[in-house]
C-alpha cells in the first residue's frame, strides 16, 4: 500500500509498493526513501501520514507532515523562507529526549506531489493522554515531565501552539521507564521579540487555545494556558468545550472535581488560566518554582548551526544529560581493548594490545601499577564483585588473576583467543568466551573448569550474566545471541536479528531486558520474556564495540568504531548526547558504580573520563 502525497490526486490510495502513483503519476517515494502508507490526520490544509523509511534496513516508521503556509500577507517566497527557518529550529529541538527527531524537511518546489512543505519526523509508538483522568499527585508528576520541555522549546524561540492531551504521548516501550513525549510541532512557530505582538492566522485546537491565540497573537504564555486547560481536562474528566459552555466558564473547574486538589496546585492552575497574558505565568520556570517552593528550573537555548557555538560563559543545560571529558589517561603504547571500574569506584583497570594491564587511581588520575604477564592482546577485563580479584582474558589463550599486585593464578583450556569474560553476582562462577567457539565456566574458588558450552558456530565475542545470576548471555560472530541457564549450562533460547557479529552485551538492572551491540552498527533491546527485539537503536556509523547500562537502567552508553560515545535513553531510544574527542575507534566502555563517571577506551591509546554536569 502507498499513499500519494499530491493534494490534488483524485484517488491517492495505491494498492502496491510502486514508485509512481497510478492515478496522477506523482512520485510515491519522498526523497527516494520515505513512503506514505496511510493518512492519519488533517488540520486545515495540512495533513499527516504514517510512513516508512525504505532506505533503512530496519524500515523505521516515521510521520510525514504536509505543512500549510499559514501567514497572511506573506509572499510564497517569504513563507518558504519562514518554513526553512522553522524546520532548522525543529531539527535542533529533536536532540531533546522528549521531542521526536526531525529526520528531514522538504520545501515546496511547485510540483504536484510537493505542493506543500513537508516535515519527516520520528514516529512515537504509544498512547496519547486524551481521555485520561488523573489525581493531584499524577498532575504534579506530569508537570514535572512537561515544564522542562516547555522551557526548553521556549528558550529555543519556539511556541508550540497546539499543546493538548492528544499531542502528549506516553510511549509503549519494553522498559518501565516511559518519558512523556510532546509531539506535533507542525503548527509551531519560531518567534522573535518583534513578532510577538503581530497578528497571524489562528493555529491549534480551539478548546485548549488561549484567548490571545484565538485572536491570532500567540505568545509563550499561550502554551502555558494550554497546559493549564489540559490539567483541568485530566482532573475533571470533562472536555474543555463542556466547561467553556457552562455558565461560569473554565474558571469554575473546581466545581467539577470528584476529589478536591490542594491549595497550591489550585492556585497554580488558576494563574495558568488567567485571561490576560500579563496576569499569567510568563515561563515554565515560574510554574516550576511555585510547584516546588522556590526551586529553580534552569535551561539554555539550543543553538542551530547558523547561530554558531555557545560562548564560553554560557550556562550548562540542566534539562537533559550533558557530559564533558574532564581527564584523559595516557600510558598504554597501543589500543585500549578493555576497561573496568573497581566496585568501590576509586580504581580503574585497563587492558591493552600492548600486552599490559594498568591500574589507575581516580582520586589523583595517576597510574598506580602495571602488570605485564599476558603474552598477547588483553581483550577482556573485570573485577570480582568483592573487588578482591582482577581477571584478564588474553589472545594468548589464557585468563590471568591478580590480587593486589600479585598474580595468583592462570586458567588455561581455550584453544583460541579469550575475547570475553563475565562473572556471576556471587563471584563464584567465571564465564569466558573464545574464538575457539566455546564458552567455559570456571569455579573461581578452585580454579577448575566446570563446564564447556559449545553451541555457537562462530567466535564468542561477548558475554553477560543477568543480575540474579541465573542467565548467561553470549554473543557471537555467527550473529546469534544464546541464553544459557548458568547453573546447568543448558541452552534456553537463541535470539536472532543482528546481521553481523554481536560484539557487546549488557543486562538491564531488572534482568528483563538485554542490550546488544553489533558490527551491523545497531543496538538492539531484547524483551527476554517475549524472546524478541523490542527496539533497535540506530545512530552509529560503524561497529558498536561496547555497551554499558547504569544501575538505574535509565542510561545506555555505547562506544563505536566511528570514534564516538553515545548516550541513549533506553526506554525511548533517544540519543541524549554524543561524546566526541577520541581520534580512533572506541573499543571499551564502563560506567562507575555511582553512575557519575563514564570511561571510554580507544584505539587512539587513550582512556577518557567523562562527567555529568
């Protein structure tokens, strides 16, 4: 099925995946990649379609929005320029984890299939908040979710102009952490101070629109009015039109409450609903301050490429994660293949192709000691949960153990490179994966091999043990992930979906999800109960060599051969931040036990330490 984007097409529905409309001859592939499948909404001359990106191997879903050029008295050239200005701003807004990413935009060229400018945005799968009924505690949580987003878009010079429950989506994801998304920026307006008083065409849903917006003069405070109306909708369960048609109007919203709300929240909503703009809150930060007794919500404007970099004195953005490299550790003579934090977080271990293992004091950022026992590349490294023993796997086919500065043992048995290690939470069982296609389980107390698992048809590249110690996951160059019962060594399931070797694995803190990184440049999140991938994260341009999840499960960090470290929100799949600074591929990633530091090891022979600020 394909849907023609030509507004004049008499029969836009096409039965097959053709390249041209069988009715009007218009191209069906926007930009030779985006195919509209069905219409899902219409506002005035603007239309929205559900579509698919056919150039993407994962065939990601997206939304195509045909945007009406709505300014009165503006030439088509002027309106097109305004659209391009707004599209650039919307593209910058997409870096916020609660705003869909803008993937592409197309200005009108007068052709039939593109008579209106078009935005192509990320598709968020979830439930809107339309028709929901909430109590006071839930309203406060919703405000905590939404006020930072509104402050962010307003400081970026954008008025949304259509904030209502239908444009707020709680995504359906396989993680219990589900952020609220603010969607549908097709009616948004880029603003400058000189434009705020200008009259324009009414845009938005009338029942939720502020009085000045109904007169064509939307301001930032208009969005706050719409948020107030939405709060009343959720608290009363009544559509705003029902309240507006009542004798006392929406100001009498308390009369329709099943359960009264506290005085503080009531006064906040009243001020959001003030008729006159001057009597209303002027910023989301002001609402936040009243909601949280004087606490401050700080934000900074997103800079577009044309505006240049932020000045050195610009404040840090406090609305979503921001990280900087505060230290670079050097001393290895070759690539850093493995890193691990000590459980107490004050020591970092690193393993290198220079055949050494080094320990770093993170209080002084100085080298503590160096071990030179391995006779080849050190490819895997970990501390036992009690922090007493450091274990390294090498391409010399051996596994070495150190306590303090003394080597206390070697484990031999593999006939190929040892590429991966994992240890059970109780520290009793060590798992090792090798290029000999096998996984060996070792009793750490005795140093004896207890079992060999050999169902993979390719090298074992990655291992991970679930937080409860029951499941061992293994990733291989055969492109499969196998799940094993750690106690018995029995294979319980095989997960397939990656098109290249599985280079890295990490369990979520609950053990319900497994994250995998691959040479196919993708990260997949697997719902282990269902036995299938519930999300695919794309954004790296080369092999994903390493991944790690923090102990809260709300931050996934990936390192890639494309030289970048990316921070993801695992629930939404949003890229929160991309860290650059390495001059070669990133081979190893670790997160400190307190979650405040990220370490990345690279082929550029350095380790970088990143801190959240």
